[in-house]
C-alpha cells in the first residue's frame, strides 16, 4: 500500500484561485490560535518521516483492485496530524481504515519560506489500498524452486506434527459459503512452511482462500528426507470450511 502526501497539488489549486478552497482555508485559520498556512505556496510542504499502512478490508464486498481514499487535514508544527477528514471516500470501512492509519503518521513539518520556521499547514493525503495477493504466494516460475516432489526415488514425504485449522470468517458463514480450498506448500528442511499457493480456490470475496493459506503457514512437519537427509518438499493440503 502506498500513501502519498499531495500538499503541492493543493498549493497549485490555491494559485489557480479556487474560491471554495480559499474560503475553507480562511475558516481553518480562524479556528486556530496560530496561523495555518493552508494552501499557501509560501510554505514548504511537510514530509512524511514515519507512517502506518492500512490493510485492504478483504471482508468487504469491494472488488480486489487498487482503491484510493482522499483525506484532508493539518500537519501541526510538531509534525503530528490533526483535523483529518475524508474529502473523497469509498465506503465506511475503507474510510475508517484510511483515517486511522493517517492519524498515526509523523511528519517533518512544513516551514515558512520567509522565516524558515515550522508552521501548521493544510495538506491532502491520498491513501492507496493495494489489493491483497494470495498470502505467501510466489510467482509460478519461482514456486517451489529447488524443492523435491512426491515420487522421486529415495524421497520420504513430510509428516504433519502440528495442524492449525483455518479461521472461518463470520461474513462467509452468514452467506453460507462452504467447501474446500486446496493448496500447495513447500515444507522446508526444518519442518516449517515456506511458499504457499492456492491450487483450487473456493472464495476470494470473504477471504476463505486467504484464511486457508494463513492457516497452512502455521503448520509444522517432520521434514521430508532424501536418502536419510532432510530436504524441502512440495506437499498438497486440502482445508475444509463446513457449516455445522
């Protein structure tokens, strides 16, 4: 997920003389005990020094595609955010996550070009949500590279020591989605899981496929051996989601 600070874009809008933006800037300044250089081209835009990225809400019905939420707020002279609000949103959950993440950002504050001192500055943030890829999935040409496969002479396949059941999302249960997810996983030489990919999907809308992958990542095996020595091997697992 990439989040961008677009203060410079707002400054350009102010230079173009947008009356609505100018009026909004005046209101912000009046509400503060210190001046707010809102949309002011004489202010050096704040710079992000640390941020918290939001997660794409997989439990919603939103399409798995790049989405953006536009926020406006004030970067204080101490580099913190205040007055955040949505200027162009998607839905309640996307908007909530965007606001929550951006509120934790820290900035190198904007400075006055006249005095070179930190000042409060209104900015616009574009919070970009990148759709999740199948958890732990590797590119097809790279998946399981170097790992052994069942049927090789002298290969003894891994044996499960610890199994973790997948989480059954409440939304999927409510929608009565059930069935099986088939995955391939690389069991490493120490018995832990490496790459995982879905080979037979059940559901992406409610996150059942992702839940299956996350569960398998926590399984532990007695590793495969080849002529008595531990080796990595590719295994196939089937995870069930059943309504009781």
